[in-house]
C-alpha cells in the first residue's frame, strides 16, 4: 500500500510540475544577467554567405509566393535552393539566378534527405544555411536579425514562426499555442541560460554544424528538429532565440488537417522524449545548466496531455484529498495565468483572444490525434493546407 501511495504521489508530481514550469523559467529569466548572452560581439564588415533551403513535398502551389518573399530580403549574399521532392516542377520557372530548383530523381520523403540533397548540390560553399518551409513567408530583415546572434558566436539560431493566416478558429488556436511556446521555450528558456527549442523551420545554422550533427543519420518521418537540437545540445552548444527573425507560417485551418498534423507531432514526442534523460544526466555530469534545463524541456509531454491529466488528478482528488485537489486547482490557475502572460507580452491579435473559448474543442481533436499517433508517419509526410475549411 505504501508503494502504491508513493507511486501515485510521484506520478502527480511528475505531471503537476509542468503546470508551474513556465513560472520557474520566468524566475530564472528575471534573475539571470542576460548580458552574458551577448559578450562575444563580432560584427563582420561583409555579408556572410547564406544558403536558404526550401523543402517541398508533393505541393508546389505556394512556392512562387515563398520565393517572391525570399527575394525581397534585405540582403544580397545568398542563394535559394528549392528541393521539390515528388513534385511537378514544370511550372516552376524562376528568372532570378539566385533561385535553384532541384528535383530529386528518387523520392526522398524526408526533411533531412532533402536538406542534404540541397547541401550536396550547393553551387558554392555557404557558411550558413537556413531552413524554410514551402508555405513560409519571410520578413525582409530575417537574415540580418539572424546575423546578430551569429555575430555573438552562436552556431544555431531559432527565429519566430508567426501566423500567416488567422482565418479560422483552429488557425487562431494554433497561433496561440505557438505564441506560448515561442515565449517560454524560446525567449524564457534562452534567457534563462539554456537553448531555444527548434521549430522545424525559421531556423539557421553554421553549415558545418548542421552537417556534423546529422550527416551520419537517416531520419524519416517527423521530428528531425528534435534529433538536431539534441545533437547540438550534446556538444553543449546553445541555440539562440531571435525573436525579431520572423517567418510567417501557415496555421492549421480545419479539423482533418489538425488531427493529422498533431498525430505526427505526438508520434514525434513519443519517439524522441527519452533523449531528454540523456541530456539531464549529461547536464549533471558536466555541470551544464544548458543541457540540464533543456533535457527537462524535452521530457515534458505535449501541452494537451499534461493539461488533461492535471484535470483528471484534480477530479480524483476531490474524493481522495481536498487539500491535494486545491493544490491541483492552484496549479491549473498558475498555468492559465502563465498562458495569458505569454499572449499579453507578445504581439497577439485580438481574434486570437476571441478564439480561446474554443480550446475544449481544440483539445478534443488533439485527443483524436493521440489515438492516430501510432500510425502518424503513414498518414503523410507533410501538412496539406486547405483554405476551404469550416469554423471561421
């Protein structure tokens, strides 16, 4: 009986601390001298060479807009490599010589395979590379904002994936979720002395680091960013967070799209969350705050999972222990306040606030995603965007 009580308590603690973890991060952020993050300033007197890798799978309809956005970047020393995997490229006719369209002979069906296909076809040895999705648009200052952190000596930088569309309830809720993660897993985590988490696109690396981390791996399915960030942290390097380096990302608009996308993401967490244990132990062994704190973040379940479990524990403890139930209620309130703080301290559109009342429905579809997660990588390797969904 004692063992069962201990396990019951331990399980609640492991889930419950996720509710207050954002507050803990904020405290570390507030206490830390963040000038330490910028002490190695080295401004180059020339434009460092970039490769911009755009990966497309099956869909090409948004590529002209993507390329047009990239060509408007306030920078001159870069080339754009479009890897059109399993795509019809007959109508991709770009006049600008900075745009190179690559069409692999064999289907790659993998982000990293596409990235290395581009790397192996570089027209010149680029010092840095940045990864853009086939539905992203970029801010004109994107590369300059990345350069600020590379100039500090960082070898990996994550920008912000802001919402390109807020035309449906689910797009707004998707954007709210991203704002939460950008604030805590980006700004707060980096400012607390660890590393920003990678987000799949809107990220940049020294080319040599990217090759060193992934050239020996063949990663299929979703989650290459999880493997990559683990490899970077294994070298005890920090991933900087560039909150002004903005790419505009297509948010999920309908329920089918939401379920399929989240199923892949949940599958990714179950595949790779154990990497966090290794980083936690490395952090303890190496006395590395960077590795230790980041390892804890990797172990954290997806947002909806620990929220549902928290509500479950609250309800159960209403019958077992009122003081414990009140503790859970306090934790849930702290989380809600922390979530709203992230929205209020970010550039959050009013329509996003209006969508929050639909969070229960949003979580319901994520539960459906959890059920499909085991087969997620057989559903699709890319999110298919649609503009004809309901729930405006």
